[in-house]
C-alpha cells in the first residue's frame, strides 16, 4: 500500500503553483471588490494546457484522471486566489463530463476543443429556485419542435453566467407525472448562451465575488437537435456521472483553501510579537492551528482515496461524499481560526484571511449540504431507512 503523491503528481503541483504565484493578493483582492472575472488567470491556465487536464488527448487535452484534476485544483486554491481561483476553471472539469462520456464524435470536437483552448466559457444550468437538491422536481421544460427544442424555465446559482458563452441545461422533455420513475424524462443540453435571449441576473453574495453567481431566465429559447447530448430523457443519469467527480474536486478545493488560510495564520503567528515573544509560542494559538493541519491532512487523504477509486472504475460514493463533508468542515475551521489568530487584523482586508473566511462557508453548503451527505451515508453505508 503506497499512500503518497507520485513524482508526476508533484510535478502537477509545482507547475500549477508557478502559474498561481504570478497572481498575488493584490490581483485577487481587487477582483473580489470589483466583481470582475479573472480573465488573465483563466487565460494563463489555458495557455499552459491545464483546462484540458481531464479531456481526451485526441482533442488536445491531457487525458488524465480525477486524481490529477483534484491535485491541480487543490494547488490552485492553496494560492492567493482561494476559492475564486478554483471557481474560475472548475466548470471546465466537471460540467462537460457528460459530453466526454456520452457525446458523439462531432459534439466532442465542436464542444470540448474550445473549452480546452479557453476560447469558450461554460456555465451550469441545473439547480432551480423551487427544486434545490430535489433535481427530479425541476420545471424547466424542453418542447420538441422541428429541428430542435424550445426551452422555458428558471435556473439559479448559475456560476460564470455573466461571462459564459455556453450553457449546460438540464430540462424535462417528459412531464414528471408521465414518467415511470421521477428520474426519467429529463434531457441534457450543451448549447450557446445568447445573452440577448436569455437573461442572466447577477446575485449579490457574501464571497467568491470574482466569479459571478446568477439567476437565469429562459423563455422559449431554441436549442438545435445537435446540442442534445446522448438520448432524450436520460439527462438525469448523465448528471449522476458528474456528481462524484464534482464532490471530489470541491473537496480538494476546500482543503486548498484551508491550507492557504492556515499558512497565513502560521506566518502571522511567527511574525507577530506581543509581550516580547511571537504569539505562536502561546499554546492557545499554536494548538488550534496544529489541529487545523491534522483535520485538513486527514480530509485530503480521504479525498485522494475517493479519486483513486473513481479513476479505477470502482464505487466511490461514500468516500466522495465523506471527503466533501470532512474537507468543507476542515476548511471552514481553518479559515475561521486564521481570522482569530490575526486578532483585530483578521477583520481587515490587508491580511486577506477575511476574504478566505467569507469563501469558506460556501463549501459547507454547495454543491450538496452536510445534511444530505449524512442522509446518504446513513442510508447507503449504514443501512438505515431513507429519511427524506
């Protein structure tokens, strides 16, 4: 049993870190205040080939696994950009997964190459205001017409919608009440996002402000047949293929965020002197930071196990969900402790930890809540009755 990163994995860390180091605190702090998208950072990663890390080699991608993607995203989030930096490229890794697995050769060529090159940006239109995590209850509907579909509905928390020119849309093509199972009758589309016809309304929010979140309004929007991925009515099953990779990536990102905050706290605790000694000598400062490291490190290896299982084609639902739960908790605690360790200066923007703290709460909520993860573990692992 070998529980360590390989030389190739360490090379990913080193090369990605080199890019991230070119975008420091001032860059990310400014974007957090202005709300502008990190176009330069996105371009730098695209030019270095990182946006295609999980994409097929024949299309210009690297053809690597979720393990390597998780290591990349962990490294990105460990840098100055925090979760905003990860969210800049996160959609490239999990959003188009259904296209990679179920798209036909023409779709893969047309849809994935521009994502790999960074010339396209995509957003994810799945969550709805009245459905939330109950995806089978979405109301967005795609009506079949000559040459395609007419789609009408509402989506919420559509990240990068302000800058995206492509959108993933999950829509019903058969009413829920007419389906044998509630998971039937939904279809998966990857299509153009025409901002003149689809309203994308930005949602003001607490953190991760460099990457926009939106309410999306779709009214009688035409999508051609060639933008339907796979079979009509199988969309929910295609989405399921993205769930575990998404949890793994989000968990890796959370750990990176916590690690970055912890490093800042430890540095401050070494440099800040009170009563003639660095505050890091005080066990009241030192011990909580040590605990944060242990929790983050433990979560990291759970996530690496989940990624290994996924790439090996083995069941990883329990590990992916557990990794996400543990990582989000560990990140939130580390970011909270980083603010507290800075004392009054932790509340200022100068030391950046308040920005990381504001981002950390999101990871306990999205893309799946802690309560739903506990439901999953209770039912699927412990064999308890379904509770919802």
